[in-house]
């Protein structure tokens, strides 16, 4: 049975690295696109690039997980029909990091194939998610991480890969590292969705006591420890850019304008 492909986008962050902003960071204009009605061009917001990637990969529905107050995002996108998507908005309940945001979609995606990305990360090539899904089909992996060469290890979850492409270790934002690739996007199947849901229930109390947040990379690393198969798709000629900092946002605006 072919499982439906759905997207999950955690959009519950404060955007503190760029604050103050006049809008949610997911709606900050980065580049331009053709205007469908008046000709010429109109601004294109940063999260639209990710949604278009997901739509091209076959996702008909995308779940955006919001923090209360970020109502400008559903106001802007509406039902998503202008992007060929059905957008569903969920409200974050537990402020312990992106995995908890993603887990809000658990009741709706537990039997689906998930494509996952961050709304403030731009990446190429255009068929990146398609390649992840193909890799998953070829290897039977529970998770496939999309990996890119990155110049600043401290900004990324760095990955140690085996020759087979299997992910051996994930190092979350190390101060220094000899590793050259970080992961920026992912796809996964029901086994990982279930693992993440159960794992988060186990660590929630500890996170509450410590006051720290958990990263998706840490959950994937825990899945590796438990024997789940995590594979990689390496984009040697691709690129990715986290526009959540002022300097990288400037780089994105210059390159796309």
C-alpha cells in the first residue's frame, strides 16, 4: 500500500535572532516571484520555498505548527490552495523544541510518509525531497537525512556517515568538528513517527526540570541507538542556508534579489 506523503513544518519559534521583526520570521520576504494577476514580480516569503519543495515531492497536505499569536501565517497562506497544497495549522502545546512541535501532528500522520524541513532554511536542488523519498524506498530506511556541505559546524547538526550512506552519529552544533556535512531536511516513515512520540513522552519531565530544548537531531540520534535505520542523501552540488541570523539573511536577500 502506497502511503500518503505529508509535510510537517515547525513554525513555533520566536525568531529572537532577528527580532524585532514586523511579522513572523516565516513571512519575511526573501526574493521575488511572478505576480499571478498583475504581471511583473512580487515579494516571496522565506517559508514559501520549503512549501514548494514539499508540493513538488508529492505532499498534498502540510501541517504547520504555530505558537499562539503567530496568526499572520494562516492569514497570509490561508488554505494553501494558491500553492497547490492543503495547509493545516496546529498550535504548539509543549515548548521544549522542534520535536515537540512536530509531534503535535502525530494523530494525523502516524501512518504516513513525512517530509520535514525548517521554514527559515533555504536549500537546493529543487528535487531534494524527491531524492530523499527515493533513497528511503531503495534502502527501507526509517529516516533519511538530506545532508549538505556546511562551512560553519557550530550552526548545524553535523553527521558522521558510513560508506553505505548510513548515518552513524549526529553531533548537534559542535563548537568545532572535522565533519563536513550537516543535515537540513528529512523524510521518515511511521516507525520513526511512533518512536519520536514515545521518546518525547519519556524525556518531557527531564526537559521541564532542566529548562532546555531538544533538537530533532537528538531524537534521530536516540533512534539510531535504538536500532532504527537512518540513511542519508548527500547533495554534494547542492547548498543550504539558514536565514535565521542577520548575516545569513543578508546573504539570502543578495542572492535572490
